[in-house]
C-alpha cells in the first residue's frame, strides 16, 4: 500500500498543482513560496512531495516552507474562519490518523492523544470490506448506516490509556459478529454498519469531551476525511447545545466536502497575507 500511494503521488501531484493555480487564477510569477508537507506520513509519499517542492523552489528561486500535516489540518480553520485563534482543540481523523491536538497560545502544536493501532478511517475501510462494501469504506458505511439501527448490536467501545484511541478491537468484534451468522439480510447489514459506525464515533467523541473537560478550549476544530461522517457531525457536542458543551464560543468544522472551496483559498494565499506564518526552511528534515 505505501508503494501504491507513493506512485499515485507521482502521477497526481503536478496535475493537482496546475489545477490549484488555475482555480485560484494565479500565475507562477505570483507565487512567493512553496509549502510542502514534511510529516508525519508515509515516507515514500513525503519523499515525492518534498523533492517536487524543492525542485520547484530551486527552479523559481523560491523559499521552501515545511508544514506539519497534522498542524495544517488545525491551521486550515483560519481559511474558513480567519478570526480563529489559539488555544484550539483539534481532532484530526482520516485513513491514517486519529489524533487529538492542541494548538497552544504560543503558536506551538502539541499532540495529546493518538491511535495506538488502526486509525478511524482505516477501521471504516476494514469494516466495509468485512461487510462486503466498496472502498473507500467511510462513505459506504455512512450511507448504509443511515438505513440501519445503531442499537442493533452493542459493539465494544474502544479503550486506550489517557486520551489515546484504539480501533482494532471493534474491527475484530465486527468480524466475529459477521462470521457467526449463517446469512446476512440487507437490513441486518445496514444494522451492522450503523452499530459499527456508532462504536467508532462514540470513541472519538468520548476523547474529545475528555480532552475538553481536562483543559477547556474556546474553539474545537475537526479535520480529515472522517470529519465528513454524518454521525460524527450530528453527535458532536457542539451540535447538542450549550448545556452539553458550554466552553466553545467559536466552533469550526473542517470537512471533506469543503475541500474544493479550501483549495481555492489556499491557492490564492500569500506568505505576506498572514496565511503563512512559518519561516522558510532552506533544508527540510523529514519527520515520521
């Protein structure tokens, strides 16, 4: 899988960059710097991205700005709501990450919780495969779960020390539940999808609420592809009213369906506009 991902980056990065410039109505002559993900992530993908960024920067005599993948999800909130300021509690949930992050008042980023095995998106993908659903599993389970009963099967809620996540156990529980059935009707499959989704979302929201209770932040940001999940959005504390989550005054929900709009605004951003606050890094050290 890492090799496939790296090859996909080789094939798509240049078209994506060209499309971003075209969408933002920006010429290369107007670009003041090259920002690139320096980690965390798959090392092959990082190598492809960093080498392309350095090549562009060298050819056009531009500075290179190394960006943390996880921090970028949190900072992206400012593209939608420019007034967002730290302290911020961020939940980054995707196929490769399930992380709780604090963007602190001094501008630093601190990871306070992360998965110790599968990420939430990975759990959705594996669960979809067990249920015979297509890839990517997150949208497939989300769609099918809308027709099911989330209380039909009580899957275990993943537990891990502190604010960490763990999703391998609930995936195994789904596998055993499917194996013990001689046949699965369409309604039973929908019930399994809804119950499985409920367990994953519960685990995510429990950690958000625990982190917020321990150190309240005025803003909560959700980033990553799993943030598009409708059950996660509907069950989030800020959707239940102030009585359940009294702290946040400003809440930003960064979701997958906003990606095109964010691309427009990222493409038009300039280092001098306030969107970029990192100093240029002439040499980037890859971080796992």
